[in-house]
C-alpha cells in the first residue's frame, strides 16, 4: 500500500453546513429541478498540484490534502487526462486508501437548518452614487425607503425564535448606507441584546458601511457590543473617488478617512475590515491592498464586480485572467510575509488558508437561503441581501416566518452537484458553485479564475505549513463578514 502523509486536520465525517453569511439562482442554468444526482466525473474527484516542497493531492470529497510521491502524481495526472474506470478502481490499483468509505457529500440536499444570521436592510437608500453598486444605491430597482422600527424589532424576534436553542446569532445591518438609519440601529442593538439575553442567545452584529457619516456615538456602540464593521474601500483618494461620488463634488475618500479618525478616537469595533469591489477601473491590487493595510484595517479583501447596473463596471471572462494575476501577486506578497512570521492581513488568503486547514467542504457557496436570510425594509425575507426584492428568491416574511418549502427548493436546486459545469470541477466543494446573485444575472464567467486562485491557495497552504508550522496553531482569523458578502473574504 502506498503511504501518504495527510496535511492539516482531518475534516468532519459529514459535509460542513453552508457558512452563516451569504458570504454569493435557486434554479440556475444547468441545474435540474430535482431527482437523483449522478456521480461526479472521475477527473473531478481530485487535483494534483505542486509546491516548492513537491507534489500533492487534493481529494475533493472532504477537501483532504496529501503529500504525494512524484511517480504517483504523474500516474494520477495521466488518469485524469484519460480516465479509465472510477476513482475507487484507480485507488485500488494504486493502493491508495482515499475512496474506501461512503462519500461525505453524496448529492443529498441540505434540509433547511435553524436560522443563525439575519441581515436587516434598514435603509434602502445611500448618500453616495456608485456605478458598480449591485443594490442600485440601496433601492434594488425601486424607491428609496427605510425599515420601520416595528419591522426591525420583529425581524430580530423572528431570528431568535427560529434559531437553535442557545446558539450564537448574528444581526447584520445593510443598505444602501445603514448609518443613515443610525437611531434605528442603536435601538435594534439594545433590543436584540436584551431579547437575546432572555432567550439564551448570544447576539453578535455586523454592519457594512461607506463610513462617511459615522459619529462618535456610533463608534462607541461598535466598541461596546460585538461588532464586525466592513468598510467599502476602493483604493487611495484618486481611486476611491473615481468610483464613489459624494454630493456636491466632495471627496468620499476624505470622508472615509475622517470616519476612521472617529473610530480611532471614540471606539473601534472588535473587527474592522475593508472590502474592495474590483472593477476594470481598479488600480493595481497590491497597491490597493497595502494602502488598506496602512490605514489600519484588520483585514483587506477583494471581490470582483460580476453584476452591476452599468456593465462597464463588470469584470468579464476576459478580464478575469488579469484579475487572477493581480490576486496571485497579492498572495505571493502575503505568503512571503507570513512565512517570515510577520502579520499581513490579506483577507482572501487568510480565510482560504484557515478553511483549507479545517478541511472545509460544502456543496453550497454560502449560507444564503439556509442559515442566513435577509429582511427587506417592508419585512419580506429573501435568500440574501443581494437578492432583496427578487421574487424568485423570496423566502417568506418577518410576520409569518421563513418559507420552509421555498428554502427546501432553493437548497435542492442549488446543490453544486446538480450544476453544470460545476459537477465536473475538482474545486466544486471549495467554491460551492458561485454567488447565487451573480449566477442568476451573469452565469459563471469566473470559473477559470476560481480554479487558478484555489490552486495558488493550495500551494500557499502547503508551503506555509512548512515555513511556519505555528501559524495554524494560532487562533483563527475572526469571521470578517458574518452577515455580509462572503465573496469578499472567502475561499474564492
């Protein structure tokens, strides 16, 4: 029998549930509505990759990573190019104990779990005008509106009622610009904290903001409660202001910097992250990354703009090649710093490394429609904050509760092994099939990018385990986006 050395932790026996954040169509192209799922193609069951230390093997089901002798790596690559039989047959011939047990992910859809995260679209309006904003300045194609206080309180109560007993839950504040409804946010935090104490749930909070209107009382709220605050950042002054337009020609960047000063003087949240929405107009990513790190963010993450009201801001299939090259440039810098024992908060890579070490494997891209839902200003429930007011992704209401059957249909149709071309891809249980919002509007233009980025992350993971074994024994990076956009700092 060939003896392989497994790297990292052994994953759980079953598939991990989707992440509680949305973290990315309920019946996208190529997804059959139901019925049995045929076994994935054999070549999609593993990936041979190489690092400075030699050859390695990723087994897709379970995200297991092994060191691999070079001759065996060559044989596996030849088989992947021209498969002969099943992976189990191959493993038997080569003496590999890799497919000798029931599958961890077998095509069975997840049953709707208890809710663990709910975002409130407290202000479906914004004080900035950004052409790349998926939410159309928070209006989602409709009129500007604010969430009434009674709806917000009822949404929190609904989350606590639908959560598992004693579980931690996350209340997220989204927009538009949520701080335009600051008084409501302050009241909801007090209500959620009090109600959670009564029901036995610890309540955490997240907020995504352009930080142009933050006040001292907001900063104190963020510091006094378990808040993750994610700030939209698009580079230095010139780069940021080119994409984010403030009223009267004022500088959105200057206002953001003033907001950071308010946080520094009056209270910093437990986790302060920067999210960069990458468009064809974005500057060199490494420069943007280091600028964000220099501003003192706990992590800086990138997300390609795949769907925008103005297509000029979208990253298309051709542009993804350049995006990959720039992301890997950032990754190489981060790997060099981390290998030397120095901190370097590149959120995309840090999250990927931690999840690879955990053995993350799941058949969904995020928790949308599963443990995570989003409430519109009117109290409708939707699969995620990016799908608010989309009837195809309606999931019930705050008043009546989540629509279990709608969630069940969503999870059945969204299983990655039901999607083409996903089911033929080795990266499917790391990627999960792509953001539901993006897939419903643009399809999957970034698949080659995702595979390229994950291949780099796999190499970086193996090399970092050798360069600094203590790195993975330290406490993991906090979830930067517990109820925000999972693509910003997720595996892809």
